[in-house]
C-alpha cells in the first residue's frame, strides 16, 4: 500500500522507529530484530536511501506475527475403467481426509513520513514458517518480497 499523496522523490534518509517488543531480557527477539533491521537496511540502501537516525525523512517500523493454520485434504475418490482386447476392467480408490496444522509467519514493514507522522507505505508478506525461517537468508528473502514495491530513489 502506498499513500498517493506522498512525494517519495523528496525522501532521502531513513531511521528506525522503536523495536516492537524487543528488550534486553529476550535474546531471541533481539536476534530477530537485528536480522530484520539488517535486511531492511540493505533493501533501503539498494534503493538509494541512507540511514540517518538523528533526523530521518522516513521512519521505518515493522511487526511480525505467527499464527497456527489448518490445512485440510478432502476425501478423494478415483475411478478407473479400461479394456484390452476382449477384457474389460475397472478400479476404485478412496483416499481418507486429513487435517494438518502449520505455522504461518507474517512480516509487515511500515514507512512513516517523519515530518507529518503519517504512514506513506506498507509492505506485507506471509508464508509457511519452517525451522529455517529465522535464518538471515530467509529473513532477507522475506524482507525483499515485502519491499518489492518500495519506491527506489532516482539517481541525483
């Protein structure tokens, strides 16, 4: 989502909003925060923005969520009929239904105009979370997907 009134050509720098829920007592959240910030910083710099925590044009915030989802496979029935020469045959196959649960992770990235204190852009990505979902490469891939429509700065 993008604010149609936002002038992205005027934005040159970015800084960070407060980290969501990370504190010194929660090391896994600190590591996740560091990895997400590193991936977002790489995307912002690739798009021509520079970091300026003192007086940024844009403040970057993000949020993560995890939810248990259910996936069901319905009953399947297969019928086959065939013949060869003077013989005719058939078969019937029935598959039983199944339900499985899985974790779905969501990452939402917000860009906030620091002067107006108004959100000007939002990117989101959701997907099946696996054991490697918190690895830096997986986080970088998720951030890249979430930011695929973030406007790049024009060359000066």
